[in-house]
């Protein structure tokens, strides 16, 4: 059975923004975009920079260091300097809380 | 003796040493990172319009002494494509991606920085800023050779190296430094773009022969050389004379204040410490970023001239400096 981990209250994340979440020695990035939430690995696949320090523009998160861009819905790398896709995790909102099904 | 500034064996290894990062409110930083098509269309549009106007004036005055001031202005504007290409490589001026990419390729050609290669090289520069043996974009090598720096007032040393790289890539060979930082899957793009560059070079030479005139070269490629002095003066302020091998941009990078004309030509890169700390903040928001973190940074030089009063003695001292290479 899927195990959901509570991350934070929905209101802790601004709309069109991202928040860092550390759990079991792993770092994740949790996004809020137009009423939906998404979750990905927290480090850029290019040079392991925290994506939570980056910029969310519509459904794209941009790494704060080198402009690497990923689609937060499916983790697709959208072009140089990122070539490796980002791992994504199921996420949902229940009772005003953000829940993520971690790997 | 081998060049210590060439990328060494462990150049690609991860570096876990944290860099100094100033504290800044997340909401403010997010606001500063926003792209602005309108601002950038105006700014880049003005640059292109001035290029077109000065270039047209030069062509119309060709054969008279009046073409000299026209091409002096054209050359300075043309060579400042170096700073435009740099900003565009970060993807920050335009919210619209294709505008950013199209202008990046144009400005990259103008400054003879083939875009695909330079994107990767510059990524490395931001990861390992001024780390000897890891950063391929350290402009001033120690011990300092003043002759090379003076040659680059007309882009002669760097320009020759850039063209040599382009020719090598066009032949299907990636440079040793490039093999470090360009992933294998991206190398064909470098080779293809370099071949297009070479085709343009050959077309330009053919045009000169057919027209019995140097005018095509004066308009394209040439201005990066004859108009390059101010660009070199700007570029050297970024890191020259400062510390290598430190994980703190406040020690390795320089910010200075300057007038609006220079800021326009230099795309606000006089705020270079701020740019390195937060490379995703577009040029137009760097003054606000500077204001937000200035209490955590060294006081900037009040002018370009004042910055050079610091740089010049440091370069003279570094003529006898030994190079320190650190392992991380």
C-alpha cells in the first residue's frame, strides 16, 4: 500500500513556488502551482544544486545556478545544461496538508 | 612545463566545499529573478538600433574620414555583444525562450564565442569560479603576462584562440578543455555550429574578394577586434587581481559602480559579485540585488577608473606570482 508522508501545510508554499523538504537523508523539492502540488528530487541532475532555491515559472523549475530547466509535472530535462531527467513523486493535498509518496 | 590553468584530471569531480552565500529574503529574491520581455526588448532593441544606425553611417561614409568615428561607435557596440551573449547564456533577459536563444546565437557569433561550447564552459566557470585547474575561463593567468592582456585590447590573443577552437571543432575535434565539460551527447552541436561559423567566415572572405573591399570584414567579425578595447577593460574588472581558489565570490570577484552608458554597454555586469552569487537574477535587477545584499559584501569601487587603480598594481605584482593549485 502506498505510504504518504506529510510535508507541510499547503499555505507554507506560495503559489508558483517551491520548498525544500528533507527526509531520511534525501532532499526533495515540493511545488505548488495553481491549486496543484508536485514533488521531485531536490537536487538538479546537472551539478546537485538545490532546486528549492530556484525559480518556478508556470510548470518549469529553473536551477538557481546554471539555468537548468525541468518540467515539474514529469521531471523532463528541458535542455542544456541539464540532460538527465529529474525523478518525480506523487503528491496531493488533503485537509490543507501537502502529502508526498516518497520513494 | 605544463599550463596549471589547463583543466586537470580531477576538474570534473564534485566540490563539496560550500560557497559563501549572503542571506536574502526568499520572496525578494524570487521577485528579482523574474524575467521581463518588455524591459529586455527595449534594452536589446536599442542596442540593435544603435548598431544598425552606426553601421549604416559607416557604410555611407565609406571611403571618407567620416567612416572612422562611425565605425568606432559601431565597433564598441558590436564588441559589447560579448556581454549580451554572456547574459543571454544565463537565459535571464527574456521570459520568451526562443527570443533568448535566437539573440544568444547572434550575440555569440558576434563575439566569436560559439554558443554551445560557451554555455558549457561558462557553466563550469560558475561552478568553480577562479579555481585553478577547474575553471576554464580564468582570464588572467599568473604569473601575469602584460603583453597578452594588451594584445587583447584588440582581441588578438583571445580572438585567435577562439577562432582556433572553432576551426578545430569544425574539423570534428573537441578541445581538451571541452572534453572535460561538454557531455558527449552535446558535442555534435558544437561541431555543427562551428561548421556554420566557418561557412560564414568563408562567405565573408569571398565577399571581400568579389567586392574588392574590406567593408564586409569591417561590418562582421572585424569589429570584435577593432572595437574590443572597452570590452576587455570591462571584462578584466570581473576577477583580475583578486584571489584564486577561494569559495567566496567576495574575494574572487569585483563589483564597481559606473555611469549609465557603461552599464548599458556592459549589461550591468559591473555588479559582478552579485551576478556570481545569484546568476539567475537578470541584468536589469542587479542594482536592486546589490542594494539588498551590499551590507554583506565589500564596498564596491566608486568608478571604473577607481577599480583599475586597484587592478593595475595587483597585476604588476602578479607578474612574479606563483600559481597555487588546490585540491578539493
